[in-house]
C-alpha cells in the first residue's frame, strides 16, 4: 500500500498556467495498492482526493475567466473530486526489444452534489526494437 500527499501550484510563468497570469493550485491525497498479477502483468487500485482552483498573481481566488465564463464546475473558488482508479500494466523485455501496454480507468465519485463526476479511460502502448546498436521505440 502506498500513500501520497501532494501540493502543487502551476504559477503564471509555468508552462501549464492560464492566460492573464492565472495559476492553478492543487492539493491531492491518494492511497494506492499495487501487486504483481503474473510475471508480465501488474495491477494497481487506488483512491485519490483532489481540490483544484485558479488563483491570480496575488494568490486571490479567480472564479471567472476574461469572458465571465466559470472556471470551476461548482461555482466555488475550487472544485473537489474523489477518484477511484484501476490500472493494469503488461511489460515484456527480450533481447530483441521490449513491449509495454498500460490500461488505466478513472471514475469520479460524486460524494456531494457539487463534486466532479466523470469517467476517463486511457490506453498506451509502446514497442521497442534493437537494430544493431540502435534502439527504436514506437
């Protein structure tokens, strides 16, 4: 079991900042449990709480953009979400190359009416081959 607490702030000069000096602040806490399912397969299940909101260059909450559209779903200074997540990973390494397949699902759990509710599915694949001394990844 792995527990994680994270505070992050994407500042106005950061690559992830919004237009006009607006930054995103996040607080996250998660608990994950992972284990090997077979020699080439592993799995992880977890739950994550996240609170995120936009701030101006003085650190004050920003709830609307320059066109007066809301920046949060809840209408408050921040949005909360509780995520249940499952992930399976297939990894195989051989002399000729390596293969990896990752399947990830997240479900937003609306514990309260103003919490975010959504589904997200992500699949990634990678295959590497050795051609002489070079290694190619696709």
